[in-house]
C-alpha cells in the first residue's frame, strides 16, 4: 500500500502567554493511503494535516521518519502492519 506521511498539529499559546500567534506543536504523525487520500488509516480527516517530505522507500523501511517516532499514531501503525 502506498502512503503519504502527515503530521497533525495542535496550536498552543506561547510559553510567556504574551501576544502573538499560537505555536504549532506536533500532536501525532499519521499514514494516509494515496487513494483516496482524504482520511488517515485511523480514520481521522487529513484535510488540515501537514504533509511530510518523507516517503518510505520499501516494505522493510519504517513508515515514518526516525525523528518523528515519538508522535507515531499507534492505530495507523497497526493498520499498516495488518495490510
């Protein structure tokens, strides 16, 4: 199954609660099938998620980049293992 890797962001106020735009923090990293591509494998709508430049190069390669593993969506990971 061909996928694209996306990250779900959450907005947080700055640490000092001063004025300004909220900071974007990673909430989770998901897998989205290329077809149809509108929902993650865990069923979350992918419309507002940010696509990562990472593309798995083969079946034995991790589906998400090593620097994003702390935010892996376990439901997407389970769905990929079952596919």
